[in-house]
């Protein structure tokens, strides 16, 4: 089962490896030019300098580019037999996060029942597909708040929320602050004309 390419920027991938975010494992791999080693995003090894990092979507791409697998995180060894199904699900969610998604859409995409998908996903990821989708939407919103001057409303819709009230409630639940406070803490202020 092939995992679809994920639509995520270099800087977003960099943020995920700095956070050692396990939920992105298998969607991309981090290759370090100076050591010639590639890792999972969740690897706990010492973090390289950003300038020394390349990202690849598959293990064969890493190997073809001359990298070898990390001995600590062992990206070339699968730990769950259904990991391809989980990765295909996470890839689908990442690529469609700004659309309205129901569990049946995801199940149809990966070719299993909605009940089986939700149970398997929860076993492997410790959260439901809905919880994972909310988390990556908040991650996307956080990235946009830190790195753009878009309004909170624009970010709300671009990150896939259907209403501003749901966006603010979910953001506060995940990040323990409002989107505005999060932006201020990152040192980026909305310009007055962007708020109009």
C-alpha cells in the first residue's frame, strides 16, 4: 500500500523533527548531510543544524542519496504490521486537512471499514483520526501564526476549521492559549490593516 506524498513545507517538517513528533513517522525521513544518516521525525538523537538537513519521502530515496539508517530510531524496521494503513491515513489527513472530512471518507480512501480504521488508528497512534486531524490542523494554524501575517480568520479556514468558534476552542484546548496570544508569544503581530 503506497503512502501518498504529503503536502508539507520544509519548515513544517523541521518543526516536527524538533518536536520529535511520532505522528509524522513514515510520512517523511530526515537525512543529515554531515553524518550521512537518515531518521524518523520522532528520533531522539541530537538534532542537526538546519542547514545540514534534507527531507525524503521514502526510505529508498534516502538510500539512493547515499544515507544509511539511524541505529537509534531504526527507520528501516517496521514495528506494526498495519503501519502502511496508518501512514496512508495520516498522509490523507495531512493532504486534506483544509477540507471537511468524515471517517467514512478516510476509510474509503484506505479501503477498510470505518470501525476497523478507527480501532487500528487508535491502537497505533493513541488517538482517533478525528483527534489527529484536529492536532495537525492546530499545528498548521500555529505554523501560519508564527510565520505569516494572515489574519486569524484566514488561518482558521486555511487550516481546515469550519467556524471561528471551533477554531478558537480547539486552539485553546491544544495550545493552552488563544491564537492571538500564541502569535504574540512568537513575536509576530498582526498589522492593523490585516485585521480589517
